[in-house]
C-alpha cells in the first residue's frame, strides 16, 4: 500500500546490552550495546528503511547510550540524525538497578512481585510505570505534533517505559499489564484509526484522557513486539524473507 494521509508512529527498543544477557535490571543506568546489539541496531535500521519507504522519517531517541547508539545506526539507514529526548529514558528503578532478579527478590520481594503483577508501584524507590509512561507519552505527543501527513515518527527507547507509554498513548493504561515484554529492537506500530473505529475506541478510552490518542488523532495498535525484519510485511511493503512476527 502507498503511505496514507495520516502519520505512523514506530516505537523501537534498543539493541542488546551485557546486562540484558546477564538478566540485570538496567533502569536508567547507562549501559553499552554488545557487539550483537550493534548488529541488531544496524539490521533494524535497514529493515525500518524498507518498512517506511515513501514516508519522511523523524527520528528521536532516549539519551541513554544503548538507545542513542541504536538510534545512530537507525538514522544512518534512514538518512536522518536522531533528536535526543531524555523523556524517552527507561523507568528509574532506584536501588533495583544493577541487580539480578533473584537479588531484587531478596531485597524487595513484595515490591518486585507487585510490579510483575502489573501494579503501579515505585520500582526500587524510583518511578512508577505511570510516571515513566507519562513522560514517554508527552514526548511522543510533542513530536507527533510536528509531523506532516504521511510522515513517520521513529522513537528509540526502552522496554518498560515504551510499554507503559504506549498504554497511555492509546488511552488504556491497564494494557501494560497484558503486553509481553518488548524484545531487543522489537517495535510497536501505531497507525491512525479509520473513522468507523473511533466510536468503539471512545467507549474503551481512559476517562482521564478523553483525547485517547496522540497529537489530536485517535490511534490503533497495528503491531506489538514486531521484529524490524517483519515491518515491511506489516506495513505492506516489499520485503526480504523474515522470521515470524512475535
């Protein structure tokens, strides 16, 4: 299909880090990509370039190195420089940062289990998911406001804050409870709703967020945890063979 009149939003998690491999809680600790993570970032950029071909890309990124380096690789493929926005940072996890899951359980079992159950609790004395998601939503809303019809916003960030931010962007804050974790360089795709879908969406939207969307538009989740290699298929573009969508 050719680019429609409305913009697209693609949220991208950073590539792999050593702490991802070890299972350490990163939060806002500034970790680096592994060699494999850098390969993932390059591949993500190439796949995104195919998937959003024909649209003018606008690229923004968290200021943490793992996201910024991922965005630099994506930007090289898209032909644009990323704009750094600290609001896209990962959730601040306080004293949990740098710990393995078993170490967090030993330190704060009730808090960790509450978070894993989807409760809106401060992580290790840091932020709640709603607080982290709120700043991600604010960032995306602001950048979407500068888009022209047919543009695509690509925002590179972090798993937990993207998940919470996405739920708020859709006006469904409890959605973060059921979304599976976002894999390294996994993506979430938001597309404008068709007019006939808007009445149904209005019934489900959070009453505290009557706009229920981004930049004055109502949005639908077109894909979650989509590997970049599958974006071209999802968006109706010619693609190279890829793995299944997760």
